[in-house]
């Protein structure tokens, strides 16, 4: 617009090869560009031509032009946002609580708002206006005036993302998260492992004086986290997953994916957990169906018979947690054959 309030409009074209020429409103071939006076035009150049001035536009035509321009700008912005957040799925973002609409919480992520549905909220968590929280982007949908972005705080992947963000050894790949089971707002079990013998995966997650785990817990309110050492041995992995309870014996039935676990009487309630929570989370974490029983002498002997029936040697070391059991075997003595005289 010049000093007299008059507008000048121009149209921009991109010079493309003839085989890629599809849109005459936005593209020109090299030959067409040269005919328009751009003698040095080459593929990839942008050429601009002035549009003829019009002075007979009325109020209705001006309003229509304005609406078309605004509509095109909104569509362009909507496309940019969709492409940007499509690349941020399963990543953490910081946002501010803007309002609560029919139990759904609207989170302001800066350029756009996201929706935290009731199923993706941590049970019992309060969302005051203006509070800044972390959320996990789970999906984005086209439709309406702007893309519909859904976020979560209750999914297991949210805790995984917190560890990935707060533990450098996990983000670098030195420590890996093997699996995670969660009951949002109450308890989470997460198993970690590493291929580096000099690295303690659990210590890396906890941090010096618990600094790293405390930062993660601050995002989860009253929720507890059990960090479990993953093991390739299913029995050891199951024993670790049932912590803080101490396991006495474990017998596996691989064809049924079932594990019979014996614990002492004083450990049984701890292994089960409140309303069965500990054994339930351990089962999800390991992928085994866990049956818990009290470790009586009779039950232990019965389990030994089952193990022997499977073809396992009685001298084989049995999985025990908390102490090692030594197996004493008698040395075989050679019997001398009588000499022939």
C-alpha cells in the first residue's frame, strides 16, 4: 500500500520442468517464463509479475476478497500446525491449564490448544487454572477450525517419556526401558537394563540422592514407582518384579505362560499388594500369569517333585531371593576291579 492508500498486487510463480508442470496458477515452465520477459529464468527460480490495478471494487467485493484471504491464511496455518504436531506424537510437551470443559481439560501449548480427556487424566489429580504441567501428545486429528490434539498423563508411555527426558543414560541409549506396567495415580513398575557392566541401570534412574526420580515423581503426585532390574532369566525377572516381597521358590509352566511362586507367610500380603496390585503389575510387566502361594515344607517338596519330573537335575541351582543355597554332592569313588591271577 502506498501513501495514498492504494494497494498493489503481484503474483508469484515457481519455474519448474515441463514434466512437473501441474498448476498454472503457481507454476511456469522455462519457456513460459522467457515469454513473460524473464530471459535468465531457470528451474527453481521465483518470478513475480504485477497484477493490473482495479479501481471499481465496491464494498461487497472488498469484503469478499478479505474473507477469501483470511480463509486461505487459516487453512495454511492449520496445515502447518498439523504437520508440526504430527512429528511430536509420543513426545512430552509443557503446557498451561486454560480451562475445564465438561470434565475435559484444555491445555494451552502455545500456538494451539490440546484436549486432556477424562480417560487420560490421572485419577484424583486437580487441574487449577494457569498451572503448568507436562503432557504426552498421543494423536492429532483434522477437522473443525483447527486440528484436534489429544494429550495424556495416565498412559504408561507418559512415565516412559518422563524417564527418557530426565535420565541422560536412557536418552543416550546406554540404559533401555524393557517394559512398563502402570495403574495411574497409584503405582508404576518399570524394568530397565544395560549392556554396559560398569553401569548400574537402577542407580542411573534414581540419580544422586534420588534427584532424578524425585523430579519424575513431582509430575505424578502421590504415585509410587518401582524400578525393576530386567533379567533374561524368567525366574530372576519374576522375583525382581515382585519386589519388595522376597520370593522363596518359582516354578514355570511355559506352555501356559504361568508361574507358581512360593513366598513365606510374612511376605504373602506384601507380594499380593493392596487389592492385588503388586502381583497384578508384576504379571503385566513380565508377561506371566502369576499364582502366589505360601511356602510350606510340603509345598516346597511337591514343587521339587514337579521340577524333577520336568527333567531338571536335583543338583541344579534353584532360584532364591535374599540368600544363596549351597548344594552338596558326594564324590563318586571308583570301584577297583579284581585282578586276574
